[in-house]
C-alpha cells in the first residue's frame, strides 16, 4: 500500500506500490477487511461494545444475542432495497441435526439448516416439509500434513495417490447428502475464476492396494489420528472405513469447530491426517494462498515449484497469461496429490409449511437464507 486517500465522505482511494489484480477480491469477498461500520458509534462504544450491539447497513436491526442460544433481529423499515416482509427473525442455535429436524416438524422453527443423510430423506417424505439443496463454493478434502516428513508413509507420492483411489466419493455423496454434492476433484470450487478441471476422481481399490505395495506397505500402515470438525464426523467415518479396507488404519478425532479451526491454523495437526474445507468466497488465487502456498494460514508445508509461481500470477496483468500460471499451479497440486479432494459440499436445508419464500440459493455459493429481505411467510 502506497497511500489511502479520502477525497470526500463517500469515497476511499487506495494507491498500490505495484499492480495487484486481486486487491479488490481480497479486500471484499475473500476477507472481512472491507466491512463498513459507523465510525462515530464505534468510537463511542468501543470494539467490545460494538460486538455486543452492532450496527450495520442491512435489512434487519440487531435486537439481542444470547451466545449459544439465539440471535434476534427486527426489520429495518428504511432499508434501501425493499422493506423486509418478515418483521422479526429469530436465529436459534440447535447443534444436533435430529433436534433441528424435530423442531421443524413440530413447527417450532420454520427453516432448519444442514440436515443430512437419513434425516434429509425423512424431510422429503414428510408432508408439508420441503428440502432444498445448494452446492457451495465450499470444497472439502483430506489433507496429509505429514507428506513433508521423509519418515512418514505420506511422504511417498504413491501412498497419497492410493488414498485418492480408495474413496468412493459418489457412494459417500449418496449416503450423506442424497447425491447433492458436486464431485469436482479439486480444492478449488468450479465457480471460481481461473478454475482448472482436473481429471475425474476414480474409485479403484485394487489399484490403490497395488500402489501401497509398490511403496512398501502391502499390509497398509498405522496412520494415527484423523482430525475432523465434529460437525462432519460422518464424512470422516466413511473415509476411515474405505482406508481401512486397504490396511490404512486410523482413529477418528472429532473436535468442536472453533477448536478445530484454531488448531488447524496453529499447525497443531502435524501428525495424522485431517479433513480440510473452506467456504470462503474469492477466486483460485485466494484459495491457493490460504491452503497451498508457503506462508498460508493453513499451510503445513509447500513445494518450491508451486511457491515460485504464486508471485508471478499475483502481478500479471495479462488475463490469459495469469490464467495459464494459475492453471499450472493447480496441475501441480493435482499431480503431487497434495490432498484427496472429496467434493464441493451440498447444503441440505429443511423448510416448513409456513414459509412462502425461503430465499435459499439466490446468491450462488451461499448456503443460508439471503437476501433476508426476500423471505416471506404465507399469508403475510
């Protein structure tokens, strides 16, 4: 950054020291850096006061927040786009899927987020309820932090390739998400700018066992813990079952989401493997920066031939040349089997009979209700 100027009350001008095509992407959709807050109010109540009673620029006003219980909002009648049809929204925290579904069936709630597997099928079969499915920009993959340790089996490319072949992704998809996930075989969402489509994922147990034998592990090996965000333990359980069929033995270690992400970012999961995922908006470069390139917040190790390409694309102003560099980076990630991509996550949500418009899926890649002002209740 060379300078930041404010020519008038409605404009901010950023001057960079050198070209950076992704500046606006990082500043806006790929991070929270560009959030706009009321200066005078923040100065008056302080940052802690703002967290307790925030003021934003959206269609609803903050009323109250009880951590772990609920958030209450009321419609802002002066919202610039349109006056919200639903005057009061209560967001309840119900961690257990079965409990969420039960509340939906009893009419205690009108929309239940993230209902999977047999419970999702139950929604489809329950009169008055409906199920929505939205594919997110949230790719899920299995990460091998030990691949940079010469003493680890994961250091051998053939072992990582075998792990990719051991996963029957479509069977997992059907069982857990009623087939809603998109299997794109990449850690980059297909909707992102400069996405490169790798070869299709293949399930081949025989070939996987052959690769393990060639790597010196004909009977598999003890792989230690498999760390997962506890919300997706079912995905971890399915993956472990496939791995164990080839002798790769591990123990599932579910961790509450906040703790999991904190430990992931602090590089504490350097033994075993883990389920990595990201639902962040952005583009191919921002996703690579976070999970592949040296210095990224979730990068446990990197490869020099990938690292050296990142600064080249970051300042390349020719769109075709930049796309070619980013494609090469993605090819290398695939060839090195940096991880085992599983899918682009599907979010299955249950909708109750009172809802007219749930406003789900209107923003591509976003799993929840949005825009909020478009929600309606039947008869209102």
